[in-house]
């Protein structure tokens, strides 16, 4: 039985509600600061819960657990949502699953209220101005941010949130509350998580680096660390699975690849990482947590790279003919065939590039297509 479960046992509901309500303002005031929260919350919590002075160690244990659990639940279940409607819907779906656990229901309520307050702040004029200031601060302190990330062992999203809060504390006005910094840090992390799945910002960076807004520049620094942190967390969760759970994960992945192979294998020639991103974006669409599937994907990827399935296929037509024959036989793994075809097509395109460039260099567009050679000729053609 946990400290919170022992506390809740036999307590009247009204007393429990008062005690939890007392914790909420302290959690907002000391967002990201469990030590400060403990100092402020313990005495008031004991008073509202009717606990005698000699029970202070028990109260400290309950307060600590409430902080850790509520903060973790907020990050996993509620931080992605930036409207009341989305948040309340998510809350209504999660709570019934913990009907037999008053401790989890209490922690979920605290997490829900924390995110509700964050939404209020981020939607306010003050919050939007501070968000812009934070984006500029992260961009201006990019080297510091990257150094702090590199020095962090076992990087996770919670560590990134603390680093962002620290940068905000150094850069924003001294009157900015921890709660405000934490709300903005959470917004940045969730924006980065979403963008890492869709690659919109990554593609923008590749195409128009000089036209980026402050927020896009900031995301450029945050996306990759957030992605690594999320993968680290996924790997830790995977390592805790037992063998039946791992088999269940593999079966889900295999079923997904069987029906989505063509959608994701086209990214394989760009590298294993890009292929994994494509699978993760489809299989775990934001805001779902990424789950670790790379242990299963790596053997498929390597086998396809080494496959002789499309050997001696030196044209698109021969690749297509071999592909149709193999698929008609229904004797090969669909994902492996699609991966091998993607690699074969990419290799063929690589071989044809010099010929295509030479052809375009030799082509006389004026003679072949009657293209205008001067501005005057173009104007004359437009009038005719």
C-alpha cells in the first residue's frame, strides 16, 4: 500500500477533496520544483487532512507522491491538449479506468487541473507574449541548451522541461512564475513532439532556412532532443515488458506493416532512422506515445538491404515485373518485398541520374519545344 493509499483509507470524501484542493495552488506555484512544493504544501495538507503533528513524515510522503504522480499523469495524458474540450474529453475517458483506485483518481484530478490552468495562461495575452519571449530565449541560448542536453544522462522529456524552465528563468522577467514557465515549456515540448511526427518544420528548415519565425527557429533546436527523449522513454518501457507482451507488440506491428507497407517502405532508402520515423508516425500518431519497435524493424530492414530478390533488375519495368510475380506467388513476406523493391528502385534511380543530367544538358529546348530564347520572344508568344 502506497503512502497516499494509507492516507486515503477511511478518510471522509469531503476531507480528501479539501486536502487535494489545498495541494493544487502549491503545485502551480512550484511547477518543476518538488522541494519547494514539499515545503509549502505539507503543513497545510496536514491541517486540511486532520493529521496530527507526529504524522508529518507520513504527510511528506503523501505530498511527494502526489506531486510526482500528478506531474507524470499530466505529461502523459493531458499536456498535449490545448483546449478545454479536448482536455475534458480526455479526462472523461481516463477516469473510469481508475474507478477502483481513489489515489489515482485524486492524482488525475490534480493533473487535469494543472493542465486546465496551463491552457488558461497560454491563451491569455500575457501567456502569448511570454511564449514569444521564451522562443526567442531558446533560440538566443541555443548553444547553452544543446550543451545542457548533451550533459544530461538518460535524457527524457521531463529533463527537457526542466532545462527549458531554467533557460526561461534566466531570460524572462524575474516576476515570471514557475507555473508560467512550466506551461510554456510543456507547450514547446508538445509542439516539438507533434512536429517530429509530421516533419513539417523539418521540411521547412530544408527549404527556407532564412524565412523562419522565432518559434520555428526555436523548434529547430528542440525537435531532435525531444524525439531522442521520447525514444529513450519508449525503450525503457519496452525493457519492462515480459515476453508475452513483447510478442503482442510484435504482432501489432506485423499487422500494421502488412496493410501499410507501401506507405512506409518508400522512406527506407533514406536510412533506417527515416524509415523508423515513418512507421512511428503512422503507427503512433500524435499525441500517442511512441512505443519501441526498432528491435523488430532492424532485422527486416537489414534483410531487405541484403536481399537478392531484385538482382539483375536494371529497369523500372523489370523491377515491376519481378514484384508482380513475387506478390502473385504469395510466398514472401509483404514488408520484406516492399522494402527490397524500395531499395532496388532507389539504386536504379541513382544509376540513372548521370544519364538524366547529361540528357538535360544536351537537350536544346528552343529547337525541341520552340521555347522562347529572350524576353521579347516570350512576350510575342504570349500575345499570339
